[in-house]
């Protein structure tokens, strides 16, 4: 099936139809919103993933402590760029199921170890992507032991294979974003009719995932990215991306709700409260002492979700509804 047909079909399946005469964004608004709120995040992800692949190769050529630290840092930047993208994805990311390919979680160490002698298999999503690379770089609470392990050629080449596959998975989105932009500016309104409900639905899905990735009560190993300790930074990336998408430089949804400043104020307040609660989580986010802070953060996420589901959606006459596959 052609790429254009696939994107159209995927959007028809994933998006719940709006009711009553929902706000229809203009072609000018839609293209500007994509240019301001989506494509810069994609470009940041492309850049970060290339840097990670480059550093992985350099590390395997010279497996030193310095090069390992550099590779870990580029992994972190790639992970944060991905979480920013996944906070408000759309278009080709849904079609390609990019999240499943590069961010399959929980991590499966046994699957990864079993695949290392065989080499990377792109069909085995549980043994590739960012979580698998995190395991190779930090291990299971043994970060200092990984340098010696990664001096084993097969293991290091597997890390390189993962990093290169992440680059290629993200590159698959380039043409899709171009086609999506073209269609948002086209006379046919289909893509623009789906732009707002799709965006808000996927944001709600990203907020839902916060409860799974940074739960109120859990042992250390239950947290996403516990190995690298980037769980708190990842949650900040999600909130920042949602904020910059809703209120992009050209106005975002604020320009569509110019006659309803109370709605804009409510969602901005809810977002500000969530950011404040997130910032209050201790850096040792997985400690027992941080439980109350995490609980407060998750409560603020619920309020932000409620504001998007009610205040924003009702003001735009949208019906929102997620399926389990949304955001994969």
C-alpha cells in the first residue's frame, strides 16, 4: 500500500469522529502549527539519534570510560528527544508505530541477552530500541561493570546495531511528515478535521503513561529508565512538549480559542501546576521519601487531563476517545 494511502487509512481508524460542528482549523493554521510544534521536535530527535549512533561506533572502536560516558550522554539526549516527540505525536508516527519500535517497555534483559550472539532482529521489538540500549549501557544496577562487558565485540556491535536501527526508524518518518504537511495545507479538509482530536487524544495517552512510568508506589525496578536515572527528566520533557504544542509561538490552540480566554487560562494553570509538581519530585525520584511528591505529581496530571478533556475539547466541540493502540 502506498505511504499516502496508509497515512490516510491510519488516521481514519485512530481518530474518533467529532460531533456537532467542531472547529475546523484553516490550512494556514494547520501548516504553521506543524512547522512550529511538530517538525522542530522531529528534527531534534533526528539530530540526537545520529549523535547516539556516532558515539556508539566511536565507543566500540575505543572502549574507554570517557567514551562510555559520552555514549551514555547521547543516549540520554536521544531518550529525552523521543519523549518530547511522543508527548504529542501524530501523522506518520502513528502509522509507523514508532513508539513500539524504539521505546518498547518494560525492558526484557533475557531477550536482549539471548539476541546478542545472534545479532539484531528488527522484528524482536523487545530486544531493540532505547530501553535495550539503556540496559547495555547501564546494566541492572551495575553501571561500573558495563565497560568490561561492552569490550566484548558481539555485545558492543549489538549496541551499535540498536543505535543505527533507531536512526533508520526515525528516518522513516521524514517522507511521512512531508506528506502530512502537504495534506494539512490541501483543499480537502480530511486531515485538518482530524488534526485537533488526534493531537489531544495522543496528549491524553502520553499523560496516562506517566502513571505507569513514574508510579506513586513501586520498587526501583518498576520505574521506566531506572537504570539511567532519567525518569524524572523524561516526565519534564513530556510536559514541556505538551505545553509548547498547545501554545506554540504562532498561538497554538490559543488562536482558536481567542474568544474564550477563560478556557486558555484554565489549561495553562493546570499545565503550570503539573510542571511545578513535577519539579518538586526529588532527584532520587524512586526513593520512599519521594512517594508523596510523585503522588502530588500524578494528581496534577489528572487535573491537566481533565482540563484538556473538558475545557479544551468542549470549547472546540470535540469528542475525544483513546484506543489501546493510540500512541504506540
